[in-house]
């Protein structure tokens, strides 16, 4: 099934407060986005799912949070000052800029894709994607610094610090989540290609003899994560190995996890075999040894590095696209975001059936307060029950709890599940525990189809 078109997701994101254009009241800024109340929850849940899987559930990976601005020598040694660039072409007529590899032919032969003129495109020249800034009050060349274009280098320069303080033995990894910045020539496709974005990268250090084995392991493990932990449909995911001529300057082999985005198959995550490129380069440039004694082999080695690297914003976009469904319920369109409950911004919404009955409102608000202690929960009585359900369906809330007149006598309420729309009657006092168990995967849903007189 093809992914829904991007406009539907951009519109849902704006309308429901997931993502706004940055500084929108001033006309926005290309390549920059702000996450609204629901977006920040979704994004935090994506990051938490990665951190849990990569760091908290494993013995062989530890975390790090390095500074965004580092000594500029880092970027000289890593090859980014000389090599982190895209070929850029300008149109002399309309002044538009393009990535040469996005053009369908040599610049001298084709028409400008923006204004249509021929013979107006310049030859390609290399454009460095790093943002430059100044550190300190003096504007001189010695104060030039860069906003990091990847989080990985913060890990490499801390390799020795982490290895010695965490007493890890090969193989082991260091994981980091943080902002990265790239002055992309053509940002676009909503939050797919940004100038400021967030990455989740993990550098896994291995004995040279085990490099290929671990590369294969991480490619398979990352694919598993996308389907099992993120709930992305396997038919919209594929692996693609890079050809020799498209490898980054540091890579020995790379396989991308790609998703069937509306604009075509595109990279979601890259698993790169960086060899010893980075540790060797930083050892040479800094004069510090970045090798390790490997007790298993009795050798001193410069480890090889396998890196799964992904973008948080692309992951959020993928979750929204993949979860978006439209269906007909009783002749009316229902938009439902079928996302993993662990990722849902709100886990439970409490909805009183009648908002003009203070006793009902009180019961519902007390239940909301109870739920809030365990999960993100919300209370809403600002529309009819049918409308309230639709609101929650559209933002992916897995459970709605309806408090009705019977609740006052039977002390129970109805839990409705998002995808099946079936319902379960549960004692008010047992609802937080029941939902906790369902969300934690320790219980199975036992809902039954609703009665014909109730809203769906
Ligand atoms: P692309 O080929 O799309 O430019 P890349 O190969 O340069 O990406 P990497 O350097 O491998 O990307 O970065 C790792 C991950 O970071 C990517 O898989 C992607 O998810 C994310 N990423 C990279 N650039 C951007 C960007 N400009 N905006 C959002 N996410 C990005």
C-alpha cells in the first residue's frame, strides 16, 4: 500500500499541534520546524524507545551527551572541513540553487527546473554543509567554530574517556541522541530534510576480525527495531546497500534502511561500517592513542566501528505517515492514527458522556488525575462523544474511557480501544491498573463490539 500523501500529514501535524513551521508569524524559515504539544510527546517517545533498546536493555552499550560545539580541529581531523559537501548548481537567471545530484542531466544541457531557462545553470561546485559560527567576542579566524553536522564525532573524541571510566571490553557501543545541523541546499519534504534536526547514533567498537559479523548483526537488528518496536509496516521498509561510488568518505560499507515515503524510497537510517577511519584520524591529529587492549585476543587494537545512525525527525514523519488511516464508520470518514501505544502522545482520554452533570464530571476528573500519575492522560468534555472519539483517534490515543450515568451507580466506566473500537466495562478503581497492564503488554484486550446505541 502506498504511503498517504504528504499534504495530509502536514495538515494533520499543523491542525493538531504536532509540528509547526519555525517562527511562523514571521513567514517561517526553510528547513526549521517547531514541535507542538503533541509533537514533543511523540518525539520524546520515539527517543525513549531507541534509548531503552540501545542503552537500557543492553549490557554492552552506554550513553553519552556531548557538546554541540567542539574544538574545530575535530572537524578538520574527521574530514568534514574538506569533505562534507554537496555539489551545488546555481541558476544565473532565477538565482535558485540545486543539489547537482538532484538534477536530471548535466547542468550545461538541461533547463533550470525552477524557471525553465536553458543555458543558465552554472557548473557544479562543492558547497560545505557545516554551519559556521564564532566563539567568544573576537571576530577573527581563530574563533571560527562549527555546529556539529553529526553527533558521531562527540563519541569518537570521548572514546578513551568512556572506555576507561565504564570498564567496557570489546565489543561495546556508545550511544548518543542530540541535535545536528546541516546547511542543506534543498531542505524539504516537510521534516524529512531539515537544516536543524536530531540524530540518534550509536558507535559500536569491535575487534577488527569481527567487523563483518557485527555489521551484518546491526543491519538485521535495526530492521527488526523498525518493525517490532516502532510498528512500521514491513512492506514499506527495505534494505539497500550503497554502491562503492556513493559511500561517504569514512565508510567501508553502508546499508540503508529505506522507507516508501510519498516521494519514493528514501533513507530512514544508515548502518555504516566506518572501519578505523575516525579513531585513527583523531589519534593522528591529537597525538593521543585511541587504541585499546583486547584481553580476549591479547592484542592492542584500534577498534573498527559499526554505526547505526538515524534521524529522529525522519522517524517521527515515518510514524505519522505509516500510522495514518482513513476508513468509513457508519458512513462517515474516520481518520485514525494507528501508531504503537508506546509512541502515542496521549495514552488515555477520559470523556464524560454528559458534561452538564457535575457528579459525572467529578468522577471523570478524579479518574483523569489517577491516570496522570501513571501515564499521559487527558480530560475532554468540549464536544459530543462521537466528536471526542474522533479527536483522539486522529492523534493516536489508544484508549478512551467514557464515564456515563451508570458509572454513578455501578462504579465502572467503559474503556474503548482505538483500532477495533470495541469496549470493556471496568471498575473505576481498576482502570489505571488495567490500562497500565495493557500498555505494558502484560494483558490482552478483551473488548467486545459496542451496543448499537452508543457512539463509536
Ligand atoms: P541523506 O543522504 O538523506 O542526505 P545522509 O546519508 O547524509 O542522508 P547520514 O549522514 O547517514 O545521512 O545521517 C544519518 C541519519 O540522519 C539519516 O539516515 C537521516 O535519518 C538523518 N538525517 C541526515 N540528514 C538529515 C536532515 N538534513 N534532516 C533530517 N534528518 C537527517
